[in-house]
C-alpha cells in the first residue's frame, strides 16, 4: 500500500507527467538517488506521504509500459479523491461520481485504466489480486 500526497507531488513536479511518474516510481520502489546528478536527487528530501492511497501500486508500476504517462497521472489524481478512512472501515476501493472534481473519461486517451458502473468509478489495478498479474 502506498500513501501519498497528490497535491504536493503535482506542485513539486510542476504538473510534468514525466516527473510525476519519476516520483511515483521512487515512492513505490523506495529508490534513492545515486548521487547529486541523479534526477531523483531533487525529490529525495521531500516528504510525499499523505492521505491518498493506492492498494496495489507495484502492479500499476509493472504495467506502466502499456499506458501514457498522462493517463497514469489522471489515474493517480482520481485515486487521490478516495477516502482512506472509508477504505479502512469498509474496504471500499471505488470512487463515487459525486466526489469527482473533473471528468477523467474526457481526458483519458486509454479508458481501460478507469471504468464506470452505476454511480461509481472503478480503478483497474486496485481491485485485482496481485497474484493474477
């Protein structure tokens, strides 16, 4: 499980999808920079922990090659709108449409990452068991 602060990541990376994915990979793999010339060096001292969560971030990272960085950033931003307290209490991994501040399907090039059923948004790599991937 990964707990992250989407607003801090977004602001620190200046909304650059490449840099956001770099920080996401650093958080998931717990990677540290090799030296001060490593692109991760400028992010190493920043605390990106927060109330947003991903249950299976490693599966998303493993499947990253299938999607554009922009689509993965939209996935991360939509996932950041979910309630961690509600997940801990009931195990709910979906997001109610009422909580969306934007329409992710209008911005996604590849709509396989998110799908809608009734009034909830489902996240592709959150609801699958990791042993099937």
